[in-house]
């Protein structure tokens, strides 16, 4: 099907829960993708960090193919020979005691919520059904009914009530607000070390370390959602590592599947994970031999190729080049590593219009709330490819500036 037929068929037979840019992608390799007309683009989205290792990474494709041809999926009613090695490597890499494998990032967050609540009742002694979890304004942790219940984005909640209770919201980056929100019934503080969906927002320096101290003082679990920021994206293995913080619970996903299939983990200290007993929680596909093999290969690739260090170096270079553009359309450049947001002046242009112009000029990305352009390429990107991306961004912004001047 040609592009317009593909788009029309998707609109006819698919739910309209996305508003994609007008391009039909058919092939990917490294940092590049191609559309159905053979046009090449630089991918600056990486599927929200899911393609951190680049498209069709040969080492990960090989791991997938070998395991798929041997044993792909069996129920967790049985042991397999792949899961233990995956869990051990992941736990040792991020300094946690135990891990529970799921599929999507949202499932990992749901697992964390369940673990925190049961820990509050069985370990901390919170009265039954009274546990509270503190969350932050601007959060994005997934799309399930429970998770959207504690979103501050009204559209994510509208029409999906009754909403799940048990959550208390505070401003992001406000340490005083966290202290005031804690009560004897507080089970956990769930947060993103850097907020992605809200526009690549970083908290004040030292905030995460202060959060960890306050949580420890009050017997509250610190749960860090690193589904987007984890596994090298910000220039460290975890974004928590920038402040030397080890949370009580940690969620990983997206890049964990190597850009090939959904793989996620909830990892925690033993005291938290040990609240689960047989029958409490599960997943048909979570922890399958296929998922475990790809997940392990992805983690090993991250370490063997020092992609976190590469992301740090390339991110610093990228942000320096972006600042040198001096475009009047850009009001802020922020982020860490290869997790970068460009704030677009809404009085001059919509970030969606900017993303459409970038698409036309050969660079793929997506706006966030019509105000921020995300620049989160695969961690394998080279300096030469960043230079190519900068030239495209410069060219696109100049076109928009010229149109505005006219």
C-alpha cells in the first residue's frame, strides 16, 4: 500500500488513540529509518528510548533469532534455563536484591504499586486499605486505569473513572512538599529522576538525594521509574546514579527489550520483593526465555560497549551544538546525556509544526504537549551523525523563521 492508503486503512480499522506524523516507515538500521518511498531519516525519538541500541542491532537480532528458534515462551509454571541469568545480571548491574519480570513499562509500575502497598500492610503496619503513595505533578508512568488515576494530565483521566484512590500528588522538585505530604500511612514516593513526557524536566541538583534521605527517615519506600531514563540514556546506567542514590524499588523497561520486544522489570531490595507469594502476581509472557535472552543481551551490550559513557559524551556535544544555533524559536535546552528537550516559544510556533518541518527535512521526532521537541536518538549515534542532525535542525528552524518574518 502507498502511504495514503496505509494511513487511511489504519484510520478505518484502528482506534484513533494516536495522532501520528504523516510518514509510513518500513525499514530501520542503526540511527536511520526509511519510509515507503525510500527516503532516509535520522531517528531522534528511539521509540521513547525503546530503540536505545539502534534499529535492528545485529547482536540483539541474533540473540532473538537464536532463542526464538530454540524455546520462546513457556509458562512461569515451569523453570526455564534463561530467566535466572537475566535476573542476576540485572540485579547486580543496578544494585538491587531481586527482580520481577513483566512486559511493558506500565506493568512494571503496576507491580511496584502492588509491592509497595503489600509492604506497607505486612511490614510497615499500615492499616488495611489505608496505604498512600505520593506522586509528582507532571508525571507519566503509563496508561493503565490505576496509573492514569494519579496523572495530572486531565485528558489521560477524562472518561475513564471511577479513578483508583490511594495517591497524593505534590509538585515535582519540591522537597518541602514531600516532607509535608508524608503521613504514617505513606507507603512510597513514586517519581521519575527526570520527567520525560512532561517535557524533559530535571529537578534541582541534590533533589533526589534529599528525597532518599527523607524517605529513609520516615520509613517510606523510594520508587524510581527509570523506564525512559534508565540503561545509559542520561549518561549513566541509571539517572539515579548522577546523585549516587539507590532507590528501594526501581522500574526498567523500553531499552531493556533491545528495540525488539517488550521487556520490563521491577527490581527492589529483598524486604520489598519478599512480600510476593505464589499467586499474588504474574504474567504469561513476562520472564519468558525469549524476553530473558534479549534482555540479558541488551544489558551486556550496554556494559560491553560503554554506551552510558558514549551517551554522556555525545549528549554534551549535542547540547553544545544546539546552543550554538541561537535560534529565536528556542527558549530552553535541557536534559542529560541523550535525553534532550528543546522548548519552543509558543508565541512563535507550535512544536508540532516544528516536528513536521523536521520530518520534511529528514529528521524524525515528536513534540510533547505542543511545546517541546524531544531529541533522544539511539545511544549508538556518532558525532558525524549529530552534525548531520544539527544541520537539519538549523535548516528547519531557519525555514520557520523565514516564514514567520514574511
